[in-house]
C-alpha cells in the first residue's frame, strides 16, 4: 500500500522553479509534522524542510530563502515550492512524516529534480 506519493519533479534550467507535491493516503499526515528530504548517488539523504501540523517551518541552510514548504491539511498534502534552483539542488526528493525528533521510515519512490546550467 502506498502511504504517500511525491510528484512535481522534472528538468528545469538554473534559476527556474518547481513545485513538488506530497499526497498522503488517507489521513497519515494528520497531527504530524512532515519533512522534505533529498538524496543524490553516493550521499546520504539530507534534510531540506519541515512543517508542523500548525504550519511552523524550518529549512536547511542550503535552501533557506529559496524554498517554501506549506501544507493543506484538508487535502492531506504538503508542498515544496522551489525557486531560484541551482544545479546542486539536483536530487531525488522525498517526503515523510516526523514524530518528535525522528523521521518515520516509510520512504516512497521520490520525485527526480534535475537542474541544468
């Protein structure tokens, strides 16, 4: 059973924008923080952004000021608006729920973001 699905990735030129969506099955995001993460070959998955049930956000320093995380609880959805994209943003992007200080281990297929020069 698919727990959450990421979409919205693609190929974009440097300086462009993409909007990623993370849609949950049922109410799996209810009363939970949700984070976005990214991973490239040979590197560990890294934190990108997180949003609490009430809408409080925080970001990795590398994306601060360029990315915006948001959520629509009625739609069981979390979004990541990515502006001013750089080639170093190229990665597979994943979303997942967060309980306390720890991210839950229900990783999906992610969505590929490729930023060209």
